[in-house]
C-alpha cells in the first residue's frame, strides 16, 4: 500500500460519503415483503445517481453491486428475486462505491421491522467491536492491534463467535489490497506477517467485524458465494472504510449514516 495523494484522498472521501448516503437511503426503504434483488436495484441506482460506480460489479466475476446476506447468511449473499424479507429478519448489505478510480467498501446489518432483542444485541455488539478497533488506528501502530481489539471486545463482552478465513483489508485504487486484517489474533504465517506491519499515514483500510451468534463453523452455499452459519443461528457484519491519519483514523463511510 502506498500513501494517497491529496486528490486521491478527496476522491475516496467523496465515494465514502456517497456510500454513507446509500445506507441512509436503504434504511428507510428496507421492509418486509421486498426481495433482496430489490435492495440490489435500489443501491445500484442510488450509487450511480450520485456520480459513483458500484465497484463490486465485475470483481472476481461477481455480477452485482451488493452482497446481501439474511439471518444465518454472514457474507457474500447474492441478491435474489426469490429471497423475500420477513418481519424480524436481519439483513446485511455489503456494498462498494468508487469515484475517479478510488474505491470504498462498507457494510451495515439492518433489522426488518420489529426484531428480537437478541438480534438487536448482535447487531449492536458487532458495531461496537468495530469502534473498539478503530481506537487503535494511527500511523505507526501495528495492524495486529486491530485484530486483537475486535477479538478482545467480542470475547470479553459477548457469547458470540468470530468468522475466520474472511478478513478486513487495504483499499484504494483496488477494492482489495494488502494487508489482510482478521478479526482475531492471527496464527497463520501470512496473517502474522501482515499483523506485524505498521500502519502508514494517508492509506486506507477496511475494518469489518463478522460475528456469529452461535458457533464459528460456516459453509458455502450451492451458489458458490453465500457463506452460511452451520448451526443456522443469526450473524451480523459491520464495516467501514477508514483513512489512517497521523494521530488516529478518519471513518470515510459513516458521515451520513452510522
């Protein structure tokens, strides 16, 4: 990863603001009875109408602007015309927006109508673990501190599990850049190498806790994309694109919707 110049920072900030506005818009639109494909169509149009491009399209052969994961689906859910939202569901919308060659990536988990207290807690604690992690972000800090912060918060404050083998990452000219940033203290050699790297001022990363209410075991659905909890329990995902600064972090994708 290289430091972004002032023009690139301006562009990634704009893309981040559009992504935040996208979540604010979707929060008002998501309701029981709609399909996940309808959410996809709304997000895709909103991003384009606000002068950005949906940067997930074409990424690793993916066809859509969003990944939409419902209940036990934790990441990479494909929008479907036959996947209808019901009252009490929770739905994670993972989406990217690009502007003038700079990309952003973020996710929110929304409740559909009235949801259970248990579901709301899962959403809240997943979000809380992100904000615990962002406290350690600043130029010169080790990336491993992010992983330890998420894991430490979840283990101390919740009965939940952390998704393994899916990670936060660098971002900028491409949606996925090094380093890989797991949500737990790594033990794999590649992850350990990245954990020992220092954060660099004016680079961008995505921090994205992916949390399961039950066990950590997951499987990939027949579509080849959707990752599902094996025990069928609820899951949540919260992500922001973050600019590393000299003294901390600037969260780029939550200006209008947190």
